[in-house]
C-alpha cells in the first residue's frame, strides 16, 4: 500500500517534470505534447554525445521522471556515436523525435538547451565543453559559462587565501622566535655574560 508520503513525493516529481516540459514549450512555441517530444529527443541525442560517467553526473541533477526520459532505451555498453558534429546531432534528434519532416530540429535543440542551462547550469557547463564547436554555437553562453567561470574564480580566490594564511602563520612563527632577543633592554645580560657590544 502506498503511503501518503510516497504519493506526495510522486506528485512533486510529476509537477517538477511538468514544469520542465512547460518551460520547453515556452522556449520553442510548441504545445505540451510537442515539447515533451522535443525534450526527449534532444536529451537522448545529448546522451549519445557524452560518456557513461558524464551521463550519470548529468542525470543525477534531473527530476526523476526527466531522468527516465534521458535513460529510456539507453545501452551503456554501446560505443559512443562517431558523428560528433552539428549535422549528426540534428540527425539523431530528428530520429528520436520520430523522423517527422515538420519537426523543427534547430528550434527544439535551442529551446531544450536553454532549459537545461537554467535548470542544471553546473553540469551543463561541463557537458557543453565536450560538444562539437558548431553545435556549441547553438548554446546560449550566459548561465552555464558564467557558472563555470564563477566556480573557477572562487577556487582561485580560495587558493590565494590559503596561501596568504600560510605565509601569515609562518611570519608569526618567525616573529615569535625573534621576540626574546628583540625585547631585551640595552644593558640586559645574555645567559653567559654581557652583551657582545659591551665586552
């Protein structure tokens, strides 16, 4: 028997998946059925461009039902596609969409890319670097690239801060070691006798 908690989680997953589809519909001008077809087709074509490990990282950020679209029919043992170019990608999108001549592949790809960029910018910033150059031209660079750049900047700032802290700590230790000599009065005796300049 399904608990109310399980039912609530399922309902939340359905709503989140619906939000993704509605967002694709807004980006592409398609109705919900067409948006679902576009999302499924582009996700599968994108899956064929990347490694199994990259697919795992990418899918982990997706809602459960969208993840199901992504992995539907996937064979992890199948070799990656060799057609790493825009024409090959568009061909796979069209095939996954049902090979409908009226289906606007470029519009669907751009729309889904924009949704992925907003929804999961971090993983997509990594994936987009793996795409063929002519396919990357369809990618809106704003969110994904800014996220990656911001991450790199924060890592660099953290590294500089750690180095500064280490230098400061080392300087403090050197100062502490010199302090007993620096704090002696002019006439103060060494342990073994008068100061060298008074002998």
